[in-house]
């Protein structure tokens, strides 16, 4: 059961990271935004939108990569602190 929950959680994290990036290509909800929130547009690329007009805009991909690395490192540290479940053979 733990593996299923882990896989579901990692799929959710992957989808969120992909949505924040410029690599999101699907338009899954209306132009008015997800749940009516205009900032959550269907085209993704939120980080580029947030950084547009700032001095950091040319470094959007670098900021995205560092942020993803930091997020995945943090999630790994949290995951390592959780108690391990028993395997099928009892170990």
C-alpha cells in the first residue's frame, strides 16, 4: 500500500513541477483558469509569467532547474525520515 501511495504522490509532484515549467503543453481546463483562478492558466509556464518584466526573466530555466533540484532534495530528506514499512518477507 505504501508503494501505491508513494507512486501517486510522486505523480502529483511531477505534474505540479511540469505545470510550473515551460514544458506544459496540455490545455486541460478553460481559459478562465483552474477553479476560476485566473493566475492558473491552462497553458502552464507559470514561472515564466511570474518572472516576466523582472531582471530574473532571462534566467527562468536556471531558476526552474535549481528549484526542482531543491524541492526533490527536500522531499527525499522528508521521505528518509519516515519510518520504513515491512517488506513481504518481514524485513
